[in-house]
């Protein structure tokens, strides 16, 4: 990794540019731009987020935005309404208000003397979402988008739901925003009004988790902001970027399949981070790749990027299972179109506890499974960040509570790209049940690496908008689509399909233990097999990683990390504990100290789905000299047969004295979940 300190253009930084909106609210922007931009205007790149440019994203902003500015762009990082140093109140995610503000921001940037009027949007996760959503509003200033780790479908792929089952991330990520919404602006930027702005947030931002859990089926809440509702609304070019270790890679393939405007796709081995500093590696010169995209669409410079294949993915090689990797071995492969005519579906029938050879017709046998509720404890996070050991570990820990179907050892390497699909002839003895399916590689020494997985709430088997209970013991034909993946399995390895009736703490369990009956011989795996191509060796190599210099930070309190599973041998309760404490850091340039920590506990007993509990405790701290603020936001969620029970407390301290306190107690009916 190289730190670039010299650039073609000298730059200057504006720490607090005020963007006035038509309703009187003022947004705060940090802008990096060439010093001579007013004499020689440049295109602009916008990143628009609620995650606090003053501290929350300041470290990554320092790596990315000055780099773009040094190559002749105005790089603009805006705090959303009600976040960071911007005025107003933030009432939810992906609201129309957010998009409306985004349109005004684009118009304001285009009108500045340092801007040519051509603008691109870039962002990861939330910023990737709103880049697509704002593009669908067709603002004339927006010429291109780079959308990283985002989705076109808020119901199919986001923190809320997976296959109709409620993700535990809904409350976990909700707790993140619960804490963040209570944080203050920096008085050095906004002046004496900082406290009024802070109190307004504390009193009015609301408890989003409650609203989120009232939406359990695919209703208008999720359709809003899902560009899949009308792909044709996006007319500007889009570069979709994802990572195999991330929770959002499926959207890359759907966008490539459905977009009519120019669209490229890139998927690496990365978790939920920018590819220039993500793990697992290998990292790439992503900023240079973005510049090629921006140069083409914002400056009209032919950088050759549109002459290359539409889709490039990292074909992962066989690797031993681990909760963390520095790098995933593999190679880059490419396709000129998606779906690719070179990929052929190979069907593997599920036999009696084995994965049969393609073309065979095994005898039909009824196989039952009622999994312990602890299955999924070694599945890692739904959306890993690669910062702590949050990837799926050795799946031998999960196999004992699952139906397992192994192939014979492979006689030659096997490669696939795309979404495997498991077709099930299935019945349940209860009216509500879920099925979780994992696809794994069993190494010759017996270690098991998870390749991909999928979940289906069986009450959603036909429709996510109108779920219906199961008729106990009635047989259904269902498909479980697993997450897209690119994988090469070595000769001697075995392919494994595992099926379970629980997957905690990825999703909340069904209301009662269900026994699933799988009819082998009538069930199968469809694998998107891709033959190796000599052309892949001729792909243009990505540039080595380059970033702008690190932020000038001092660690004034050490960070602490913990990620572990414990079992109480007396009660049977299993607990996944995740502690991420960043300690306290001091920005030497702005004299601003900030710290953040979250302690997460997810627990359950093997025989009782209603024993599931999630506890999340956040602490946020900010200081300068004698001035200090501390936020404590605690959330607890449990379940009954008929309800989700959520309690929360929020306490805010100014200089050690309590300045605000509130409590929530929510009882939300379960809706086929």
C-alpha cells in the first residue's frame, strides 16, 4: 500500500461549507478541491452520509477525498440533515426528504464557481444506496455513480430481512443509528447554537427500531428507495462494487441484468469496506479505478474503462475455514455480459444424506431435521466488516444440527459463478418455519469452509407481500436462492449442502421448534458452473493500492476487541459476545477527541426459540478541552410467540452531568415471522 503525498494539483480544504436548503435548514459540507479551481473549474464528486464527517468517517475520508481532489476534482462530503454538523432532524433512512435534500445539494455544487457543473456520486452502504436513489430522480447535474456495497432492493438485501425472515441486524443496526442520532455537532464549526441543535436531535430524532419492526413483509416501506421498482428511472451510468464477504453483493448481478444504461460490476473478496483498504484482500488501487470512471464520464477522457468486460469478480480458491483472513487466494475472472451465456447450470440431486452425481436419479427418501436453535452461532455476521473475526468459521461446528449432503471427492477442480439454488420438496409439522441452506467445501482433512448461504421463511414461499401459514405435513416445492458467489474447489474436496431449521443470530427463530421433512431424490442443487478461460489471464491488472495520507490522529485510550461464543453447560444457553471498543482518539489538526464502543450479546437455548435475546450497549464520546459529551444508548430485544419485545434507554451527559434521558418499551405483533 502506497501513501501518495504529491499530486498533479495542489489542494485546499474547506472544513465547514454551508449549503442552504429551500426550507431554511443549513447543511454542513467538507470540501477538498484544487487551489486553482475557481480559475479552472473542475467536476465534483459527492459523498452524502449521516455518519459524521468530523469523526465517524474522518479516517477513510482522509484517504479518499484528497486523492480525488489532487487529480482535478472537487470532492464534497456532506452530513445529512440532522447528522454531524448539519441542522435539522433526521427522521429515518432513505426518506424522500433525504433525496430532496440531495437534489438541492447537487444544484448548489453545480452552481459554485469552482465546479464545471458535472457531478458524480460515490458511497458505500448508505451512500451507495442514496447514490442509486438520487440517480433515479434524474437530476441533470448527476452524470455518473459509483455505488459500493449497496442494494437495488431494500427488502431482498439490507439489514432488515433475508428470505422473509427478520434479520437480527434490524435491531443491531437500529441500535447503531439510535446512538448516532443522539450525537452533537462540533461547537467549533456551528458555534453557540450547538446545544440547541443537540437537544433537538435528542428530543425528536425518534426510535427507528420500533417503526422498522412493524414492517415485516415487503410493503411500501421497502419499495420506497428500491430502484428495482423501476430500473429504467436511472439514466446515468452506474459502477456497482461489492465483496464476497459483504452482505450486499447480490445487487451487483441484478443491476447488471436489468440496467439499460451503461453499468459495470466489480466484486472482490472484501468485507463491508472500500476496496483500497478492505479485508480480506487482495486490495486494489480502487481510487485509480474510480478516477478512470470519473475521467470517462465527468471529463470526457477515454480511459479505456468502457472497453473492458462488464463484470469482473474474484474467483476464490480453496482455503481453510477461518473467522478472519488477511487475504483470500484466487484470481480475477471476467464476463462480457450478465447473465453470461458461458455459465451452465449443473443439477446435483440430493440423495440419502449425500449429494449425488449430476444426471443420476436417486431413490426418494424422507429425511427429517429439527435443528438446535444454536445452529448459526458459527456463521459469522450477516454483514462482516473484516475488522474483527466476524466471518464464518469451521462449519463442522454446525453440521451436527443439520441435514448434510456431501458429494464424492472431486476428480478435477470445479468452478462456479453466480447464485446456487437449492430446490426442496419440503414439509413442516408447524404452520410457521424457516429453512437455512449453506453450501460448503469439505477439505480432504475434514475442515469445512462455508462458501455461501440462503434463508427462506416458508410462510413467504410464494410471496413476500402476502405470506401465508404452512399447512402442517403438506408438501411444498420451494426454491432457496443462495447468495451469489465465485468459487473454485480443489480436486479432492467435496461439495456439501447443509439444511437446518434455524440460523441464529443471523435471523430470529420461528415461533416454535419445527421439524422439516425433506424428500431426497425430489430435491436438488443447481450450481452455475463456469469453465476456466484463458482470456482471464489477459485482463488489465488493477493498479497497486494508493491512498492519500492518513489522518493525523493520536490514540489516547486503547481499543479493545472481543468476538467469542460461550456455552453454559448447566442451562444450555449459548452466547455470542461481540465487543468493539475503538477507545478514544484525538484529531491533532482539529483538536477534537472522539470515541465509540458497542457491546453486543446474542443468546439462545438449544430447545427454545422464544429464549432468543439481543442486548446492545453503545457509548459515544466527544471532547475538546473542558467540554465533553457522552451518549449511552442501550437496546434489548426478546420474543414471545406473538410479539417482539423491545426496550431501550437513552442517556446523554454534558460534562459528566445528565442532560437528557428517555426510555422506550415496545410490543410489536409478529407477522408470519
